[in-house]
C-alpha cells in the first residue's frame, strides 16, 4: 500500500512541477491595459439631404450584374509565417517554432491596371501573395 501511495504522490508532484514549469517558462503572458477616459464624444453636424432613389429591376438584373463582373473576380493565395507553439521536439533540437501557413480568399479587380480589392483578413500578416483568375 505504501508503494502505491508513494507512486501516486510522485505522479501528482511531477504533474504539478511540469504544469508550473510550462506556465512559468513557455506560456505567453498577455498584458491588457484599459485606460479610463473622461472625454465626451464630440457631435459632428451633417448636412445630408434626403433624396428618393429609384431603381428599376428586371427579372434578369442579377444575371446581368453577375455576367458583367464575373471576369473581375480573382482567387488570392497568400503565404504567411507565424510563430506557433513550441513543441517538445523544438526544445530538444533547437527549432524556432515558426510555421508557414497558406491562406486563400477572393478579390475583385477594380481598375484596368490591376488594383485588387479584398478583405483584410485574406492578406493580413502575409509575406507574399498571388492572384489567379477564378
């Protein structure tokens, strides 16, 4: 019975030491600061005039719009490098924990010389990207 209790105690103590070491050395600490501000928001007066917008829809208006813009849509592929969590192998063999990720999305060509509009999350933190016709 004493051997069983000693084994359980040793296992629990080893787990506590391992978890404590991880929390102390490997886990990233995030610091959040919130500043109190007593400033009141400023009101800005606007001078918008109400205009009645009239639109004419036909049965094929969506089809016509899609046909006019389908050749402007492109596929965007980006490559980014991020620092991932370090694994045990990284610690043993000196790896950096950096990971290359490939992301994809879509965009629209808006000018004849090739300016592409896409969402920020498609190309955020990317090191390179390419666009391909869809």
